[in-house]
C-alpha cells in the first residue's frame, strides 16, 4: 500500500473551539497525506503498514501562523521601546534593505525558516521584503524545508525610505515575476502583499488587486493596527469611507481569499464588511502590546462571528513559536476581563483552535485530525514525570505555556515526515 | 594569586535603573568573589592570572528571582483557567502533598533546580512545601547547585486540605529544625515563610515572627494578590487595620528583612507602611495575569520610591526564566500606559535593574558589577549575525525578549564558575 502512514500516540485536536477531541493510545491512518481515521488499533485493511509509534507522546495538529515578517526575524526582541511608525523607521527598514543582497537573504532567511519549523509552524502567511531577489530566496528555502506557506514580496511605492521602495511599475513587475514562477507550487505559493495602505499609492493597490483577481491569488496586509496609522490612512485616502474601504475598493478585501493582520480598531461598518466578506483576521497579541498598538477585542469579534487566526507577527512580536501567541492571546483576554467581566477570557482550546484549525482554514483542510484533513502534525515530548501524572489536556496546556522547539520531536506535513 | 578571576567580554549592567553601564571588550577582575574593577586590559598587578575570555559575548549580572514555588514547578502552565483560590484547591495542594515523600521531593526538586540555574537565576527566594522532609531535600539540592537562595518551609495551620496543613506546633517545630540546620550556610539559607495570612492562625504568625526576630532571619510571604483574598483576610483577621497589618503586628513586615509577593491592591496606609519599612515587593507579572489577579501599578509605586524586584512566581507564573518576567513587566506597563499615558511604560533597563541589582539587594551586594559587588554573572551567547550587527544594548534586549537557557554559556556565583 503506497502513501499510507500510521501514527500511534495520544491524539488531541479541536473540531470546534469549545472542546478538545482526545484519542488516547490510538492509531491515526493517513492516506495520500490525508487523515483517513483514528482507531483504537490498526484496522485489518492496514495491517502490515509500518507504524510510527510515539508511545506516550502527544500528537497534535501543526501550528498555523497567519502573519509574520521573515525579513524582520533577526531583529526579534529589539527596539521594543518604540511604537509602530517609529519602530519601522528606526529599526525595520534598515534591516529590510539588506535583503536586496542575495547572500544575506539566503543566510538570514535560512535562520528564520529553521527556527520557524523547529517551533512547530507548518503553515504560514509570510511577508518577505520589497526585494524580488530576496523574496525568491525565501521561496526556495521554504520549499527545501517542506512546509506549507504563502509568501509575499512586500509592495511599497511611497512613504518609506528610498532604499526600499520601488516604482509602482517595478513593484508590480517583480510581483508578477514571482507569481509566474511559483503559482503552480504544491506547498509554497505566492500571496499578494501590499505592506499596508500608507506605503502604497492608489495605483499600486489597484494593480495588486488586478493581479489578485486575474491569478485568483490570496491577499495579505495590515489593517487598523494603531491609531496613528488610522489617522494617516484617513489623510492619505480622502475618498475612502474607512481603512477597510481602501483595500475593498481595490479588490484586496476578500474578493479573493484574504487575511488582514490586527484589525484592532475596526468601526461598525468595517466589522460588518469583515463579516460579510468572511475575511480572516490575524490576531497578533505580542506585537500589539510590544508596539503599544492596542488590544484586539477578540471575544467581541468571536461573538459577532468574525473569523480569527493567530500571528506571531515577527518582529513586532518577539516569539516565533505560535504557542506563545496562544498564551498571550489568553493573557490579553484576561486583562480585558479584569475591567469587563462580560468579556469571558479565551480558553486554551479556543486559542489552540485559532492557531490550528481556525487559521488552518486559510490553507484548506488543515489544522485538525478529522477525516479528510491534511495530516500536518507535531509530536510532543514532555518530561516523564509530567507524562505519567497528567491528562493529555493538561499536558497540552503545559506545552503551550512552557514548551519550545525542544519539546517537538517530529513534524509531518501532508503525511510526509520532515 | 589565589581567588583572583579575570573575565573578558562585553560587560553590561545597571548601576541605576535609568541606564546601562557598558564596557566593551574589557576585563573584569574579581578578587575573593567580589568585583575589583573593570579595565580595558588586564592591569599589570594581575598579569599572569589566566583569563576566561568570552570574546564577543555579553557578560551580565545573574538573575535574581524574588518569588517562586519550587513545589509547583511540575505544574507550570497547567490549570491556567482558574483564579487564585480555586487554582490552589484544584491543582496546587494535591501536588504539594507529594513532597512529603522524600524520593518524589528529590526528583521533582532536582528538575526544578536544574532548570532554574540553566535559565540564569543565581539568587532566589523560594517557597518549598509544608513538608519539613521535602524542604530539607530542596536545601541539599540547591547547595549542590552552588547558587544563592533563601528557602522556606511553607507554614500553614488552617484553611487548606488536611493533608498539607500541620498543627501550629508542628509547623513551628519543623521550621525551627531547618533554621538550626541551615542558618550558618554560606549560600542557601532559611527564610521564614507563612504561606499567606489566610492559611495561618494568629498563633502561627506570632510564632513565626518570634523566630524571625530571635534568629534575625528574613521573611517572605504573599500580600494583597487578589480581591477575593483580601476580603478573606478581612474576614479572618477582624482586628487588623488592613492586610499588611496582619503581618506587621506579628513582626513579619520588615522587622527583619522582608519580601512580599504581589502587593497589587495596597491601600494608602499600606503603601506608606511599605515605604516607611523599606520593604521589598516582588512583582510577578505572569502570575498576576494568568490567575486574573490584577496588574501591579509598578510605575506609581516606583514614583513613590517603593522597592520592587521581580518574581517568576512559578507556578502562578508559567516561565521560570526571569527574563520572561522582565518582558511581561514591560508588557503590562504598556497596557496601563494605553489607558493612562501619564504612566510611562517600564524601560528595558528598568526591568533589568529590577531583576538584577534591585532584587539583588535582598541578598546583599549582588546584581551589579560595581566595585565590591559579588561577582554573580551570566555569559550570553547569541547568533553570530546578531553579534556582528547590533550593539550590546540591543543584543541584551534581544536576549531578554527571545533568549532562553541555550543562550547562557557560563554562570558564576561569587566568582565560582558553576
């Protein structure tokens, strides 16, 4: 039997955000990279297939990071006294310029990709830099790693230092080159990536929206992250009803599949539009606090039925492990609860869902072990004293709160062991 | 020359909270475990002494953790949906009971001590459990590790499950036994440790205060951590003016050296008393958020001149690395700043000071590299791309935000390499 994989261990995942599904001491069968089922023992029809037996270890869906900047990885955890716009000026742009150098890009992106995969992120929506050459390196490195990703060359044609902006024409040309080169890849694909409205002319946004629609490509950008930024957008785009409208008018707001990072300060019209378009928001809690942007009202958004996944937002966020984003999402929700007890804190299963199946829906059927889902998985090893004493649910919570790459002893993407 | 140590590298520490002192490519001379000075090169009088040359690495003071529970280490990151009093009932007490078993205590405390030292904490104020036998194991294990610590047998004679409380008499007797056994140790010493007011009778508090004064021993406990707890204390101690007064009346509020964890909701009288007595508060940001206790108004307290160090508060806090407490202290201060811009966020040097020299003052002269300070130090190794590109200040910030035990390649306590 080709393409059959059997994995044994304790399986834990979230079908819905409210609860875990737990299968202790079970066998998961994956056929052609997709979950066929979870059984108490190997079904007769699969007898003879070698079993990857992980004993008392946990097997969980791989992490899905909906928002991070590969070109900022080196500066993670630096310049954290700044707020968004100053931080971009003082730290970020200088580093991003280096990625025009192919050798530098290869070296820095390799560090990034290695740590990303080590920490269990098996699907990610990634901003590269404005350099087409540098971005090509990132595509190649991620392909070698074997994870799933949407990678965007960052488009900017104004309001950033000369050394990293391009003309509208060059920005679109480079984007098109990467689309043509990588659109038929299985795992690492292009995504349309205006940095954010303020660094784009209306012409650039229009051109990018056309590319998105023409090639049916996904879109990622930033939305409503800080109050200064929102005022700036209002100044720059006088004709727009609100921040979201700047993207919407240009076919960049879920006319194709779209994820927007942050969305902290959406007004009522924007919230309605996000909901109507079924657009995915990426909640990036560490970044929002580090840059003093604000706190996303996640509980309120969830109650409204908005779709929310998680982002590490390297390097506004400092930790690349998505479990850290899960913890911080809970912590921020607890802070909101301190002043308004109607806003129930996020539970561990809710943030786990956001970081697996919830965010995973952006990539199709991934982030769960339900039948038909792509088998993207992490095998978690914890201390024997913990494994002996506590339930899978407690052990998973402990891994989320205290674990790191050292606790992940195997990784699978679409049934392939990395 | 005996007892002379020379260490070469980039030294960075905080003499005051406002700024770093930085000595690049310098030589620190330590004599008899104390800093003699930092020089551009080895002074003539020390020529011939072998140099521990750490090249381009950073050398920083060791971390000082003013509040954590060794007996809760295994449960770090579990039960985080609970608030303080429920969490104690549902998770903590059951685990603490196991420490009555000597073998269990040795195994669990060994895990704890190993991770604590690995993460760079070289001085700590530690709660054990109520078991005298178990606590003795912790003393022995920490002595083997070679770090400095105050270790407290936890005193409780009411309001906790029968299996972990003692009679007042037994609680005092066990405490006295450990005092007599360990009071003359050089590095690991006893500290008087009522768990907190609600689990102590007035008789126990009185007895503990007498021991503190008689043996001139330091005191640690919890103060004003959550609103439920404060109401409970008011109910239990009708004669007390406030929570602090319960301790104060019993010689447990800086009649000898005292550190109190949390102190989130101090009323004006309490703040004045804390200031007048020059009592040390241990700020435990992760714990305060995880258990939804509240946010300590650190900036306000600092402006008043209160003395504040940091605590990981394992296992209300989930991360044992004190750098994580530094980050969370900054993050919480940024959250307070979001709603009141007069409350300036804590800076990196401020939290670094709190976690080194500030908290270190509880142990005497440690946490700084000024002349006469005990040479407690960590050597920090970061990625070569980072080391080449960024300043010592940026590299330290990055280590604090993103580093872990793998970045610490050497540790010194009082001039001895661990």
